C-alpha cells in the first residue's frame, strides 16, 4: 500500500459555480480526501483572484484539500516557449502559477516542458536550451515558496527520460522533480504497435525523424526523481485517460515500481470519467490500485 496521498483530477471547465460544491461532496462521500488544483482552476483564479478563497472554503466545507497542482499549458505557456518575444510573459505567468499553487496549499506543481513540432524553430537542442534557461530563472522562486515543480514526461520531443534526467543532474534541488505520466509513457512504448498514433504524429513532424524513440523502461529510468505521478490507462495509440485496467498498462509492475520511488509525494488519478462510470467508480478503482 502507498504511504502517499491520492489526489483526483476533475475537469471543472464549464461547470456552473453552484454545482462545484456538489461535485466536491460526491468525491468526499466516495472516500476521496484530495482534488487536483487543475490548470482550468488556475486559469479561473488568474482571471478572478477572489475565487481562490472561495475554492478553499468549498473544499474545506466538503472535507477536501488540494495537495498538487497542474500549470496551464500550450506552446506559449510551456517552459520551452518558442517565441522569444513571449518568453517574458511565459515566465510571469509561471511565477503567478507558483504563487497561486502555494496559496492553495499545493505541495507540487506539474508543468509541460514543451513541444517543438508546431514551432518555426524545430531544432530540439534550441528548445532544450530554452527549457534550461526557464528552470534557471524560476528555481529561486520555487526554493523561496518551498514548492516542487515537477517536469512531466510527454510523448513529444524533447521530453525524453534521458533529457529529464539530464535536467535533474544539472539542477539538483529538492524543489525540482519529475511527474511520471503512465499514459504518456505507454504511448512511447505500445504506440509502436500502431501504424499511426499520437507518438508518430508528434515525432515525425520534427527533424526528419523516421521513427519515435520507443522505450519500455521510462518508469525505471525516471524512478529516482519521481515526485508526482499521473496514473491513467490507454492502448498506446493516444492519450485516452482511461480507468486503470481499461487499457494495456501493466499495473502490477507500475505500482510495484512506484512504491520504490524515493521522492514520491503524491499519486494523482488523472482519469477523465466517462459517462458509463461515476466518481465512486473512479475512487474505488484507485482504492484497488493502491492495494496492489
């Protein structure tokens, strides 16, 4: 059994304000203790700062708390930010995200490091340089706020386990870590079984790449620096965010390895609940998973 909290993703985009407490109450009744401070909730707080205290009260009233966060993401919000004119804006946004996550009592904030397939400058080495520049700029704030920024493995270049580990070596800090995403890792492994798919679409768009760098040992490579993890299932074709057991991930192996991760602080259920399942189904699924 894990000795770290489980936190649940819920997509509050488009959810009327009056319904939020009812959704939180459903999670509490199902046995959950924590929800994710999602990228959508952070966006809403950026627009309406007063919402932060409203959310904290709603969560407390329903027996819940935040313990991890996910930063908003897209080409101009990721650490690589390919547009030099917008890098200052990206850094200011990231600083605001860190301050919001700290205020909302989250111990970690996960970020996407970047994706160069849509960039006019596709050279991976340049994107790696920009990512390092961003970490160098933001690390003092992370250390001041005492919050861990977790770099997420994705199926895009340059977010390979080798580069993520390189960043951990170059910036050795307790406030920088890795968020292991099981679904993304599966795309970079089982994706090889499909003629097309998310990994192909991403990697073949850059640098005359002929084949994605398939890897069935991403978890093992990242294990020493995993602080947060996003757990969800898929077939390897695309990022489905299914309940564990509804794809082809080896969950016994995954859970067994994650239990050995020396820096692990939180397990996140990053499942998009389909119509045929309920919040109770989601929590029960992760209760079973945590008992493996």
